[in-house]
């Protein structure tokens, strides 16, 4: 537990963490100090002055909250008339050249300037001279579009490229009302985290070419989730919406704070991975390439399993722990070997020393936990003698060419349970669509051995079963979440005295648990 101090805000005593700056310290107890240039991941720059607060009996009596640590007995003034005047004056300065066209701005609804105008200003402009015109819709690269007129020169984007990615593509050039954020000539944004500047920008000056003007943000439902784009498991917010007469679809992913996993950021590739959840989905049950009902397909699968002398089950390294438990139980039940071979998910050398991992799967540690073999040799040896392959969403086309797959599977009956279309779903004798990860709840263990849980985010018009439910329908003994969790408690001693819903929001670090037997 951090040291706490007692201080006064507008005469009311509050207890806050010692040493934190005033914005974060009193923010943690629900008191807002307006700020534009400060961001906890980038530190204090002190350039916007929006956070000036009074310190009663203080020397000096006026301080920027972003640069002032909380101290015992401090008397902070936020609602004094001279502080309100400073806030109004800063707003007036920020708005001198800012276009007042919120109804057509993509940031409306999540803009600090708009919110602060309503909370701290609400005055008519006194400007009688024409606004300075600057460049609009500038392509900065990496899908980032910049509007110089909307920029309040807080410098967050510049500091992100200097301090976080260390690529330094952005700068603020010129002085006074000629100041602008720009790229250096011929050097656009070129880093794999660039779109984070869109989230960091407190106004609508940085927008994403992928998302801009796709949706008004107040129509979006914001659900927490975990990115499945690599084994880091960055925490995300899934912004989705069901437009009239349409299905619930995802419009964007944004990073969600988890200090133990991804901090405030995510990579651009993971950010765009939502498209896989919307597009190229398997939606139709097929038996021998003809449309069929799910009940007929299950009956047909059961008959194929019954008649098989050597079935083989393949699982995806993206399956949740719950799905792996249910599928492994099915494998035991029907006496089938199980493989998690998925070398194609690993892009050696692609990862970096920040978030991006070589392993583009979300739960390889889960395969290890359940002692599911992942070797190529064993998979190929078992496949060579198998007459039936039951594939739970493992995209084998990442590991083999189409020609290799065709040859390897020429004598094998294929049951493909899949969320995405791929070559194997084309070859399948029976194809059953599965829910994608935003459509079910589950848990994963990331590359750092952190167990994280996620909830169902989307409710599709025609909901699909997830792999655990299909495994039960195919005869697996794990029929419900309670059975599965009991099994997980046996595998992960750290869970023995808790429930999944009690796992901390930042995840359970299994490395810290003496009881843990997990080797990721
Ligand atoms: S573009 Fe946005 S983040 Fe960058 S300086 Fe301008 S207002 Fe700040
Ligand atoms: S680093 Fe990995 S988990 Fe994080 S956003 Fe990128 S792909 Fe997703
Ligand atoms: S947030 Fe403190 S000066 Fe900008």
C-alpha cells in the first residue's frame, strides 16, 4: 500500500496517494482538475496551463497541478473565483483559432476541449478578427490524419513519438499563432504504434483514417475485451453498434489501461484486427457443401465420430482456457489424441521489446498448462494415421500451403469448427460456424504468465456457439461453466479459493503465486 496524505480540496479533506501529482492524486478520489497537455503515460509538460490551481497559504499561490506533488496538509483551491477566471481565460486562448464546428467534428462526444468549454467556459467568443487558417486533412502516414486548425498544441503526440516509440516523427514548428504540429518533410509516421496519437489527442486534431466519420461515438457501445492478435493480450475497449436492421458489428478497438500488461497503449495491427471479427466469417452450417441445420450437422458429426477408428482433434492456440478444458475432455471421452500444433501462428523476429510478440496467438500458455502437445512431428504422425480430423478453429493454412494441406488431408474426413473462412473450411466435409472471441466470455494466459478474463461483448442477431459448447454437443463431458471452472481450479492452484469473477481487473500474475504450477 502506498503512503497516503491528507489534504484539502475546496476546504474538504481527502486522503490521497502521496507523491502523485495533484491531477492524478485527487482524480483518484473523483475530483477533476481540467488538463490538456498532461497524460499519465507521458508525464507533465506544463504547457497548457489548464490545470492551474490555487494553493492557500502557498508560495507560490498558483501552481500547475500536473507538476505539483500531493503533500500533507496542502489546501488546494479549485472553485475560487480567480481560478475559475484562469480556466475561462485558458479556454478563450485555446478557442481563438479553433474551429467551432463540433457537430461535424469526428471527436465530438469524446473531446476534452468540448467538455471543458461546457464545464468551465460557456461564453460567446469575443474575437472580432478572422481566425488563422491552417492545413486540414493532412495524411501523416500509418492511417493518421491531422487537422492543424483543431490542434491545441498540447504536444502529447510529439512526446509519444519521442518518449514511447522513440521514433520522433512529429514536431511543433514555428511560433505563436503560426505554431503547428507537423511531420518532417518526406518523413511520415513510421512506427507500429502510431495510431495511439489519435487516442492521446485531447481534441479532434488527430483522427484515424480507418474510423473517422464511420460512427458518432455516442451510438457506440463500449465493452471491455482482450486483444487476441498476439500473446501479449493487450486490454482493449471494443466499440460496437447495431445499426437499424443490421447486425451488431465492431467499429474500432481502443487500448484500455492495464499497467500490468499494456499500460495505456496497443499496436496498430492489433487495433485493426477487429476486421477479422466482422469479415470473412463462417456463418452457414454445411454438410458436404450443402446448407444444413446445426442439429443435422451435430448428428452427422456424432455418426462420423462413432464410425471413426482413429479420430484426431486439433485446437487453436487462440481457444480460451475454458474451451481447451472442454475440448480436451471431449478428446479423452472419444479416445482421440489432441494436438495444438500451430507453428504458423509464430512470426519469428516480428516482435519487439515493447508490446508486439512473435507469437500471434492469444493462449499458447493455456495449451502448455493443459499439456496439449504442439509439436509438428507428433501432429503429422497422428494425422498420417487419422481417418477423422476434428479441427477447433486452428487455421492450418498459416502452417501449410494449400497444396500441402490437400495432400495431407486427402484420405481424412474433416469436421471444421471455425469462426473464419480458410482453406480448411473449403475442404471440410462438415462445417460448423463458431463464435469469435468478442461473442463469448473466457480467460487466457498471456506471454508473461498473467491470467486474464474477458466478457462477451457482442450479441449477434444469430448468435453462434463457442467451441466449448460445440465440444459438449459432440459428446464432451464438460457440460457447463461450473464443471469447467472446477477443472481449471485443479490445473491452476491460484484459483483454488476464488472465482473467475474475483480475478483482479489487471489479471492474476501467476508468477507471483507460490501455488502456481503454470509454466508458460
Ligand atoms: S495534434 Fe492533438 S495531441 Fe498533437 S499537439 Fe495537437 S492537440 Fe495535442
Ligand atoms: S501487441 Fe499483440 S495483443 Fe497487443 S494490441 Fe498488438 S496484437 Fe494485440
Ligand atoms: S496539464 Fe498542467 S499545464 Fe497542461
